[in-house]
C-alpha cells in the first residue's frame, strides 16, 4: 500500500509557497517537507483539515492511493 501526498501539486495550483502554507496551517516547514517528500508515516486529521482549508481543497486532492506492485519470486 502506498499513499502519495500531493501537497506540492496543490501548492502549484494555488500559486502558494511552502512558507505561506506553513503560516496558514501553523506547522513547521520541516513537517510540510516531510509530507511533501513522502517520508511521513501518519498525518493528524486536524493537520489535514487545516491544510485543506488553507489550500481550499478536498482531502482527495492531496491524498492518493497507489497499489504496490507485487514482486514475483
């Protein structure tokens, strides 16, 4: 299972900088970078709510499920 976080896509669509997003959401640039780079293991619903409000989007605009390829041995 792979969940892709497309914050960078939404930032580009909204013509918003990471710095502006962090100010609106109230989390650090480091935490936004962790989300953007796919290094996050979890995201709080409150944080997701704040990001959606700041970017004026739906959670599905940010989160994407991509099925893992099955390795054959």
